[in-house]
């Protein structure tokens, strides 16, 4: 006889996301795990005198959403401590003057000498279609170092005070695949920075948040993610001790109620694995470190992705043959990947352009040849312009493409008209091609690049409609069931967690999301479905406020 349940959900549409895609009416849980599934009548047989019974009244319950790739807790950091410069449809910035006004408002509240950090601007969405300049930021303030991060977080702009602190001069060497902007006549810095000169400083050298600020940012981001039905978040690039300490404290003191998957910068991962980073509470936090993450190219909308064919309409900064360049050579990448692969790590490499994906797959293949290893589950992050032959090789190597399907909504109009041209733009994020090959794949938001919303990702993969209303490759649309798998069961598999989460089956964690409608029945309206409740280990961590 089965043990009586602590809690049960009955009279619902429960999408189990198991291999058969089955639907049941009820689920019983105990000790934070799923005890049984079945009809309402079957599950009610497990009711005891102290069982809490929740009547779903026909609402949809699904596995808690798993975040296959984002940069938790950066959305919290931005909400609390940054100047957010999004343009429509996300924000309100429409021109250079709007950006300057927002930055001046911030400068008036910040003590002299402290950094002002702007985020999420997009030069292609403002009227002037350009980046701000060093001179314009100097007008905002010469007494504050100012740095602006592009929406992609691959490029940005700095004022004179910031460039001085960054030790960037007109004579600073420019790494491969990077840029340091200069006036074509005078040779003076114009403030523009791309890839390594920008990203190294932005991620590693800016003044860190205090412990209190870091914990507040984690709590804020956790609320944002929970409100979207996410029960497992991903730290997409952990690279410093302070962030690790903050995450461990938040996990151990209960202010971070969501589960966490960590992708770590390779040298920092090596330091953790080799015991050179000892942090109190690490074991109790439950955090695991198995994945090395790094970048191979940049962003298409920044002209820093590495393509096999030139960009459709070139930036004035490049000639007609320009197709981007890699952050590291194929030879250097392959040597690094072999080392990481030999150590037994999962590897997740950022590749937007198809030339970058060629290099990634070559490195993965060579690593497997020299050090054969079953079930490595290496990842190509974004896989935005993956070709059919590349997907064939990914399948052969058991590599997971993690698609940024929201590209088809937020960025595809500009890819179509400017960066890639119609032919390439209509097959970005080719999820249907992966599905046709029987591959497991995931879809992600890359938050804070786009707002956190798994339902938006699912909607984009199913419908592929741009902000301008253009259908972006109807032949790459996928059924809602498969899109839901990409943020539940396939996402669990990507993180080696398929035995603990991702589907509603006995023995797995009781991580659920309750939705206002069944995504499988309203494919065109998925992004309008409301998250009513988010549950981790049987405990509600978010409930939609009742309408007044």
C-alpha cells in the first residue's frame, strides 16, 4: 500500500512531459518529490487526514520551467543598480537624447567618482542608428566614469574617465576579434569597445557589488524568475569569488529558493576543482560545478559574430568582405577544448556565426577522437546560424544545440534587412531541423539580453513572428509540445538532471508551474498565458496576486 500523500493536485490538465507526452488529471507528492500520478480518483486514494488537497479546477500544471541558458542574477543587478536603456518593445529609449537624459538623471544622484553603468542599449533601435560617443558621455559627466553595455553585452561605449581607469589608450593593442574605436582622422579614442577590451573590464574589473547588494540582486532576480514559472535557474558565466560567495549565502540562508545550475569560466572552474577556491558553505549549498563556458565569437547585431559569408549590409567600419572573426584561433580553441574534455567537464561554447560553429564542432570532434568519452553532452550556445551539415555533425557527436529562439522575435527584422539578408535570416535558430533529426535541443532567453520568460521562448519557437509581424521561416516552426520539452525535459537532460526534474513522474522533484491555459491547445497565444503559481519541492515560491 502506498504511503499517504502530504499534498495533491487534482482535477487538472497535467502535462507530464514524459517520453510519451502523456497528460494526467492529478499528482500526489511527499517529502518534496512526486509520489504518484493518475486520475483524480486514483490519486484521492492516497489522501490521508493531513493531506493538503489543491483542486486545480481545470487549470494546467506542468513541470517547473528549467532555464537552459541565462545570466542569473544579472536581471536583478540591472533592476536595482544599473541605468536600463532598452528601446521599444521592452523599454522607452527612442533616440540619443533619451539616453543622455536618462544618464544625466543618474549622474545627479551618484557621488562624484563613482561609476555610472548603463545597460541594454541598442544602436539599431534608436533614431540615429549609432552608438553614443566618448564626447557625448563626457558631456553627461566628466566627474564620473561611465560605461554603457550594449544589449548583447559584447560591445559598449565609455567616457574619458572610464577609459583612463581601464588603461585604454590609442596605442593599446587590439586582440583578435575585438575593436577599440578611434576617430578616422585624428586617431583619438571615440569610446567604442568591442569584445575583449569591453567584456574583460565589464565582467572582471568594474567595482563589485557589496555583499548586501549582491544578496539583494539575487533575491530580486529570484522573484523575477519565479514569477515566470522557472524553478531551476542558470548562472551562465560564473567567473569570480564574490559572486560565488553571494550565491552560496543566498542558497544557504533561504533567500534563493530556486534550484541553480552553474556554468563557470574555465580558469575559475579549474580553481574550484583543484581546491584553490575554498568558500564556506559550498557543500551545503548543493551547487555543482561540471560545465565550462566561454565565447568563440560575438553577436550578429554587433558585427562581431564569425560568419562563413560576409554580412549582408556592411558597417561603415568594414569592407565588403568582412565576416567577423573568432575570439581565438581554431588551433588554440582545439587545444583548450581537448584539455577541458580530458578533465571530464561538460563544455558550453558560445557560437552565433556559422564559422564559429565550424570551429566549435571541429574542436569537439578532435577532443573526442583523442580522448573518447561517452555522454559528454557538450553544448553549442545560441547556434543561431547553424547549417544543416553542422546539425548532422552535432547529432553524430551528441552535441546539444541550445537555440536563442527569441532572436526570431526581437532581432530578426534587422537580421533580415541589415545583418544577414533574407536567406540566412529566415532560418536562424533552426529548431525544426534539429527536431527532424531526432535531436534533443533547448531554447533560452539569454537574460538580461531579453526579458526572462520561458513562455515567450516557447511562443517564439512555435510561431517565429518578428516584432514587425514578419514570419521568420515558417518551415522552422515546431509543435508546442516540442517547444515545451526544450524548457523542461530536454533542459533537464542538458544539465544531467533528467533523473531529478524536467517531467512529472514518480520519484522526481515536485517542481511545478500552474498556468492559466494549456500551451498545447493555444499555440498562437502562448506568450499571453499567465503563470499562476510556481512550486519548488512542493512549496509555492510564487503566487499571482489576486485581482482587486
